């Protein structure tokens, strides 16, 4: 097994550790630790791909593991974000429920897009069609990862911020993260439509 594949496996093994610290509320700053673990795991997605391409270490195992590791990590993190309703989201006051519902809808849209594109790629693979990576897809991945990191980190900031503290840094972090997540959702839909339109020949019968 080459280095890129080992890095990919490391990312997969980091997912349960991320989940553990997310729920391990007996540990101070557990949301913050979970956010850091998520960020490190997300970074390995770029590292293993870079090494594999630069040193020509692309393998079938890597092609299989890498997208699985990426999608499971991001999907898990987005689902866990919804668990934070009574913690982090309540800092938004009267707007909390509305923003929470909007975030849940965005998560559903993002996950639906990933399922659609995965099915699209499967059809392309069966027909022997090679589809180039889309730059929009890379941008949406970056925005998704950063947004998730900031939103979960906001929970960690809330854990260590005294109630009487004048500046609600956790709320500011949450608002910033939600703004990035909104952009990520737009990029996700845009990149998905663009990907299908550019490769629409895949859907045509011979």
C-alpha cells in the first residue's frame, strides 16, 4: 500500500475519533477538539491527492477509498451539526429555529447533490466515459470544509466563553460559519448542474 492510500485510510480512521470527541462532553472544549480533528482529516484529502498525482501513485484502491473517505467525513460532520440545535444555534436568539431549519435544508441539498453526481459518475464509468474534475467542485469542497470547521468550532468557543463575557465570540463564529455554509450550498448546486450539463452525453443512449 502506497503513501497516498495510507493517508486516505488515516482520514477514515479519524472519523470515529471526530465523532467521539464531538459527543464527549466530559472533556472541556470537546467541540473545539472535534473541529480540529475534522480540519486535520479534511486536509489529508488534499495531501493524498497531491502526492498521488505528483509522484504518479494513483491506484484503483485509492480511486475507491478517497471519495468514500471524503464523503463519509463531510456527511458525518453535517449530520452532527444538526445535533447542535440546543447548544450553538440558540445563541442566535429568536432567529435560531429559522436558521437551524435553513441549515438542515442546505444539508439535504448538499447530500442530494453528492448522491446524484455519484450515480452520474457510475453511469459514466459503465460506459467508459472519463470526466474531468471540475474547478467549481474543488471550491465547493473548500467552502464546505471551512464552514463546517467554523460552525463546530463555534460550539467549542461557547464552551470556554464565560456567560457574562461582553463579546459573544461563539455567536460571531457561528454567523461567519453559516455564511460560508450558505456559499458552499450555492457552489454545490452550481457545480452539480455544471457537471451534469458539461457531461450530458453520458445520459444519451448510444
